């Protein structure tokens, strides 16, 4: 299992993604599971001559019942029925190596989606029907975690680096729902790619960021300034807030 998500409206509904890539659904809080169909989802990639994997599952915060999934090395998939069935949505992606997803609630009731890949950040404003590559003021095209700040202000954070795990990293920040980006100012040098970002709904100004090789950074002012925490882990691939 490489990814798992809990329906925020129904804690008994869980969706898991695996390697080789597949989707599994539980309606009894994980006591039992059933595979769900996803036409076009390949278990094996000829691109890297190896198994594919689901890297993220995300319940859409704007459209109830919609679930998004990133697949490496595969594409982007969407479910409109709480994960019962899936459809591929990769038109316009310059790479099928998809790492992460974010859904942004825009002013006026609209939304935008962001998708990170090994060749850059993509944006969709037509509910995933098509994607466009975004220009970034970043030293490398490799992008990983992408996370909006939990206050709905339009601030979004994006992890960047020179590969997996890489030996250098970079954190970008957007103040306009991902339309433009700037250096978020992590105190460097960094030991690897910035991998994951965690924002706290109970305190949106509290943000944590980690690199793949174990550095953790904390901000208490919404990402305006950062402190490197003293403990360094061997490897980190995810950050999660527990209420």
C-alpha cells in the first residue's frame, strides 16, 4: 500500500492505492476491502520496466463524491462515485510520472487542480479534462508534494529538488492559488528534495515541511519564516496531522 485516504464526510469509507497500481475500497473502516475498476490503469510500465504505484489519493474538498489519484508511472485518475469506479484524466501531461495532487477552491465557486511530476508542475481549470505545464522559478523540473495552506487564502506550497532522493532541495510558495511562485526561503543548504508538506486545519499558520532524507522545517507564521528542527530522520516520505 502506497497511498490511503479517508472520506472526510464518512470515516468508515477508505480508499487505498497499491504497487503495482490498483485501487481498493473499504466501507467498514478497513475491516474488509474490495478492488475497484480503473480502465487504463496499468500494473506494469514499459517506460521504466517495472511496476506502477499509486502515489496519492485525495478526496475533492469542492465536489462531494469526487476522488483524485496520482499514479507513478501512469497518469491521473478520477472517481465521481466515492471510489467505486475510476476514469483516466491525463490529457496534456508532459509526463506520466505523477507524484502529487492538490485541489484549490478558487473565489467565485470555481476550482483548480495542481499535479506534480518529474518534469514539472501542471494545472487544470476544467476539472481535470486537460492539463497545462506551469513555469516555475525553480532550479529543477522535479516536483513532489503540493499543499494549499489550510486557511483558504490562496497560499500554496510546492516541493522541488534535483531528483529522488536528490542532494539538494527547494520550497516554492504561491500567494495566488498557484498562478505564480516564489522562493519560500527554507534555511539551507538542504540535503535532498523537499518531499512533503503538512498544514494544520486547526492552526493554518502552523506548517511542517520535510526533505526526503529526513530534514524537518517548521513555520508558525504561515510560511513566512522557517526553523530547521534539530532531529534529522533517515528518510521521510509523508507528513500527517493527527487531531
